[in-house]
């Protein structure tokens, strides 16, 4: 895996999820089949809730889940649970088996019986596929099945273990329970699952969690607790073996939803009430799963994949691109089993290797956001609907609300253009998923917590999509760019170096102290939480090149610039000892070869004396005696160091080189092959960490370092602790270099040196064909559009402009243009500019929303082309861009769906009880929390802003419908223009519902667009509503009515259970909404009069049923990480060396944009900058 190796300390087993369940199809239209990849899947709560959330009235779609986890105990439990549901075991028994650590005899017997059945059916892959479960439960690898079967066998065998082992297991659980009981902290994980009612759930949720860790069950009755004394074996076996590794924060109730329980409560809610509601939800989920698998044509597939997530992603990608089932990489650290995809699954049954939904759980916390993107993006399908979800729980800085923006180590918009992926809320400026309860909790804890080292949580969920998919017109016209944008090689190389610098600059202690002065205690405490190493960065470079499709010659220019900056940089002293790691990884991954790799030759001496050929890169295999590991672990325990980072290095008298990309496993390396072509066989220790064999580590390095710089007899090969601020206490015990083990390079007993070949690569060529899809129905009357070009600013950090070139082809246009005709350009939609010359027009598509009002044209009349230059519009605070249509509905054919508003199956959502206790105490603050500090300031200053006005109107609708403002509940709302007093939109709210998984509320309602034709039909009875006491006039202000006409189609599409028909007005016009004009209908007619049961419940509304369309209104929340976006001027860098000044930067006097640290750098850059400077 492309992640630094941490020495495993106390291993925690997560048999139960630590966040509430979410629907994984929430951003897909109902027509779209779902191929879903869940990385770090944990328990199957998301699978069950997704199936439960499928709209019952919509046509069923195929669901395919690939569930990746490196913990076999998790996957074994998941398959066990789903098989129990399929076999219709009583839900109470299933609950006990899956969630209780101690079981009653009947549940224990059912568990053992089910495991025996699973073992009997899982002798091999073919036997399993022929079993009753084989239709819907699958395995990506034979190894996965073998390991899961091994765990089922362990569960069966545990009751028959010798009494000594049984006592040891029981004592381990007792010790963990005692430690949890002595804790002074109050568990609050299940309270978070109450969303906006988090503080009401705090006490009872904590009580229940403490009871769980006291009894091992969710029981509260003494009789039930007394009857559950048999240890549940599914909690006793995990990756580290036998015992109790269950995480102390595990709580069965966390995975369910409690907003409705607390919001509708008329009396106080107890912990047992939470258990009751959780069991009811679990029963509903089980019933939905059983129902869907009972029909073969609609049965979902749940595929288990046991592997470390980045390794699994590499295997899936390799098969998808080359068809290879075995790419020769281990499944995970401490394992030597190589990943080998099952032929039956991937060749014969065509299991998906690209996905339109990728859920990454909270992998950001464990491997870093960039590593998540590197692993997942190549597997994300290029379809319009494809979506990536990331999630984090931990934060390490002072302000969790802003930390997300720093996780990419570069500007979000710039990275979005490099990788063609961007957070939806970054562009939209709002989100329909609430985390305002997290903000309140974070503020409360921050104010109370004076100890900076306290580890806190802040739950942040982010939805990522292709930025061009935000443009409704572009998608409906099938006109998304087929070719990625281009960047000038020097600028791209500079940007990539700056990302490299940001990733690794804190390896130097001086930089670490300088950058963390305001947060030193937390910084030191998390100093070992380092997610990036040189191999990971090289894979990032590889991804960038592939996404941008940079051809070979241009990529050489990019990397030459990068290497020039890297080699001359003096601000990162530790980079010098890591440089050869970087260069070796560049060569191995086929990203770039430095000069001596291409033309140098290595002396055949030392360990190479008998080799036929010495390749540029070799693999070192180091055997560390078990006693050295035992001694090291005792030091860690004595010093309470935890999980330090481990490096391997080669140290001589004159040289020192560190290598971070190491793989380890317990076992014995046995020399094989010959002196001319050495190889190693590996005998794995079956007892692993608890065994007696050595620890074997391997890594790649440049071969010349072992012979050409100093005699090999002077070199030592070592495994050592990486020195950080969190490991200073180890020096007294381990010495200055923190050696775990060191051996001479010439020690053939402990050190093996093997030839290593680079990974085969396919060359990348410039994209052939048109830049825009040939199926596009946009205007193309002038000529041919080329690839867009990205221009970075003078710092090579932010995108300053996007340029699209139109080569003129139409003869009339060429004649008029050559005669001096001036083109006219206007912005049509977020990513679309329209160029017009002499009555002919061309739609120009950009790969990102743009600020069309700031356009520039470059005219080449002799060469017959026009360049349209526009700045990017991101984030949302900038003008134009998505402000032209902030609530897009995107589509392909009849499949339409909102881009930035998640979809809902309304009938599965619980209804708000207006008689609930203290409703105004939580609902009004929750809906009111839509506004950011900036928007509240704008409101006070009476500034005009359409999104602010829409939020105010939504707030008014919610509180009046709930009856917490204005007296009784009122359910009919007329949107009335403040200036004209005209009204052409009426909303009927039948219910307010809990949007449980997004922690917010929705108004389940109907919209009646009042056109003159419609009014003539309903005038006889509509007047009763207009002049009746139930209608509320909602005043809408400047620009707001147009915003509502854009928003209403999104609110309709998110909850539809019907299909668009061939005569759909959207499809004919290829535009949503149909109009922004008053007294005209923005909606198509497909949903009119459909699914109107809620409306017909009200007698006075029934006659309007044929004319209304169902919709789901929800709050539009501010984006917490965006409100203070901007660049600190103190972070400017020299254009040549990337330094920060000596002591200050100087600005070029010509263009007043480019900065230099010294006259020397300015003179060095002048030959290149001269033409650019004069062109400004």
C-alpha cells in the first residue's frame, strides 16, 4: 500500500460501525443501475439501509455492492448476518448474534448452527456459487472465501476449546469491560445519530453505551442480562487472532437514527426507548433485504473482498485495463498472499471493476485524502452520475470546520481541474446534508476543552463529482468535454513541486516548530499521523498524468521542471536523504527516469559481482530476528510510544538514504535462484505476530547506492523508527538512530538483494478526435473547439483563466471574420459560453464553471481562430458560474436527477408529530442554522442575494408548516413577488418528515404552477383556497422568484417515483427548468397528478390533485469549510526557486505579478519571462 508503515500497537477490532447508516444511491436517478464500491466497508449497515431506501413505487434497479475490508472478522460477520436474514431467522435472534458480546443459549445455538451451514457450503468457490446464497453473496478472491470460512470454523470451535484458552478469552473481555467502566468520559456516538436532536440524546445515549459495556448486551432487564452469559465468538476473533480487540467506542445503537424518536417524543426518552427504535429499524432493514433477494431478477449482489483498500483498488484497476487477474502485490501488510481476483467472478460473470458510486467511509482519517483519491478515482466510472463520497471523523488542528480545505495540499479548484473531481458543495455553495449539529458540538467542546491534546471528533461528509457535470444544459445536450484540459508544462511542474513541498516540508524539525506554534501540543501528539511518502506522491503524479492525458514529450518537460526545483530546493534538509526513494519510485512506476537511470551503468561488484545484469533498481529483503522485535515492543510499551512510523534505510560512512515504502511479514526468507539471478522464497509464520520466526521487510532502492558511492563493506541495512516529535522519548532507549535492527550489506544471512523490474506501462498519447462529444446537440456553426487550456496565476497555485480555442471552418464566418467582424460572446450556463459572428453561433464548453462576465477574446484573423478566455468560478462566492443555475438538474435521456440536492424515498421517512414536546426548541434553530455568518451580516445590511432570500423563504415555510411561528400549523404557501404582488406558484405541504441519514428535515409537498391556462380550469374552486384562512403569502424579493423556478425542478426530481415519458418537455427542449418567466410553468408534465396520496388526504386539496407535482423541500445549509477562503499573501513564493524571500520577495516591475527572492533568480528567469512580461 502507498502509505507509510506504522508499527502496530494496540489493534482495535470494529465489528460494529461508528456512524449512522446512509443511503448509497442518494445521488443517482431511479433509472440508473448502481455499481457500488465500499472501501473500508465495516458492517453492512449502508447496504441494508440503501436497499430499504429504494423507492417502492419506482421500477426496481440492479444493485451491486463490492465491499472491501482488510479485517476478515468484519467480512465473516457481515456474510453471517445476511445469511441469517435470508434464512428468516427471527430478527431478535439476529440482533443478538450480531450486536451482543454475550449471548443467551438459544441465540448461541442459532449462531453455531448457521456457521456450520456456511462452512459446509463454502468448501471452494464453485461450491459456494452453487449454494442458496451464491446468487447474492459473492467473493472477489478465493483468499477472501478461505479466510471467512476459517473464521466461521473458529466460531464453531470456540465452545470446545480447552478450558484454559476459554478462560483466557473471557479474561480478556473482562479486562476490556473493566477498563471501559473505569473511563470518565461519556460515550456520545449514538447521540450523534440523532442529528439536530443530538443534545437531547446525549444522556440516554451515554447511558445505553455504558450499559452495553457493562453487560455486553442491549438488555436492560435483569432477567435478560442474567440469561446472556455465553461469550459471542464473532467478537473474539479478528486480524490479530484470539481474544478481545473490540474497540472501546463500539456501540450497536450508533448505526441507527434517533431524530424521530426524540423529535416526536411527548415525554422523556430513555435508553431502552433508543434500543426499541433501533430494533424496529433493524427489523425494517432485514425485511427489505429479504424481500429483494426473494425475486431473482431484482436480487442485489454483495461481493466481499478481503484486502487492504489501496491494494484492492490497484487489483481492480489492473483487471479493468489489462485483464490480468494477478498483479503480484500482497493483500495487506503482514501478509504474503498475493492478490488474485476470482476468474469465475470477473471473467465469467463480469463483476464490475468501475463504479458509479464509491463510498470511502472514514479512510481519510487513516490514509489521507490524497491517497483516497489516488486509489479510488481510477475506478470511478466516467458516466454523468458517478459520485465519490469521503468522510472524516478526526481532526488535528485548532479549527475542525476549516481543516478539510487543507487536506489536498493545494487549492481545491486547481486540484479539481487536474483530477476532474470536485466537492459538490464547493461549487454549489450549499449542501442539503446538515452538519450544523456537528458545528455546535465542536464549538461546545472547543470552548470547554482547555487541553489542546484532547482528541475530538468532527464528522464531515463530502460528495465529489466531475465539475462539468454541474451544467444542466451541457449534460442535457450530451456535450461534456471528451478531452481533459491542458496546462503549460512549466506551470504544471511548478504546481506539482509545490504540492510535494507542502506534503513533506514538516519532515524538517525547524519547519515543524514554525508551522505549529499555535497548536504545538496537538501537533506533537499527532506527529506520527503521517499519511504520505514518496511512493504515494509518485502515484499522485501518475494519476495527474493519466487524468490530463499528457503525452510523453510534454510530460518530460513537466518533470524536468519538477526535478529542477526539487534538486535545487534548500528549504527541506530531510528531502536529501529521501531523494533516492523518490527517484527509485519514479523509475519503477514509469513516471520519470533521472539521467543516471537512463544512461548510467552499475559496477558489477559487491553483492552484484555474479549478476548477469544489474538493473537500475533492486529489492532489499531484510530479516529481523524475532528477539529484536520483542525487545523493540517492550521499549514501546515501557515508553508508551504507541504506533511509531517505521522506515528502512542504508547507512554508510558518507551516505544515508531512507526508504519508506516497505512491506513486512512474519516468516523466513529462503535464498533461491542462483548467484547470477538470485531469488527468495518466503515461508510465512502461521502464528504471525504471536509466532517465533523473524520479521521480513522488503523495499526497493537504486542499485548504484550499494556500490558506486562507497565500498559495500561500509554499508549497513537497517530497520528503524522514523524520528518525529512524538518519538523523542525513544532515543534514550534506542540510541540516536532509533535502530530496531541493523546488518551489514554483505551479511547474506540477514540481507538479500534481488533484481527489480519496473512496472509495465502503456504510453499516453494526446486525446484523438473532437474535444466535445460528437453526439452533442449544442450549436457548432462556426468551427471546431479544441481542448481547453488552463492558465495558472503567477504563483502557479490558483487557476487564473481557462481558454478554449475555436478553429474557424464555416466559409461565411471565415469571410466575415477576415473582413474585420467582431465576435460577440455571452455566458449561457455555468460551463458554457456562446460565441456569435455574423448571425452564426458556437457553444464553447469549459471543464469548470466560469465567470463569463469577465471574458476576453484573442483574435487571430490570419490564422483563423478565436480564443475565449474566462476566469474560473470557484468557490461559489465568485460571480457567475453556478450562480446562473445554482440548483441544476442533470440528465441523460429520460434519467434526470438533481446535481447538488440528494434524492429521497419520501414514503420511507418518518413524519414529524406536531404534538412533540418542545418542537420549537430544536426545529427552529435547526432550520435557522442554514445561514452562515456572512449571510447573517448581509441580511442585517439588507443586501440582495437570491440564495439568502430562498433560505429565508424556506425557513418561513418550515416554521409556519410546523406551527411554531404564527400560531397554528399552516400548510398552503403562495410565493408572492414583493414588487409586482403577483403569485404564480403555490406549495402544499402534506407532511414534514425526518431526513434521517442526512440529519435534517424535509417538507413533503406539492407544487401548483399557476399559468393562465390552468387558472381558467380551476378558477371555480381555487378561489376558496386563495381567500381562505390557510394560505400564507411568502414574500419573495429581487431575483428570488427566478431562483425558485430553478430550485423547484430539483426538489421534484429528487423524490420522483415515476418515469419521464417520450413526450417530456424537458427532453424536447433539452433544458431544465423550462422557463424562468412569471406565469409560466418551469416543470415538465410527466409528474403532474402522480403520487398524490398525501394531497388527497386533505379534502380541500383533492380537486387540485390532477394539476400538482410532488416535491421535497429541504433547508440549504452553508458550507462550513468555505466561508473564509482566500490566499495568505505571506505564502507567495519565488517564481524560480520557490523560496519565500531573502528576507522579502520582490515583484517584477514590468508585469507587477511575478515574484522573485533575489536579483539572481530574476536574471535567471528573464529569458523565459521576457515575452510573457511584455504580453501582459
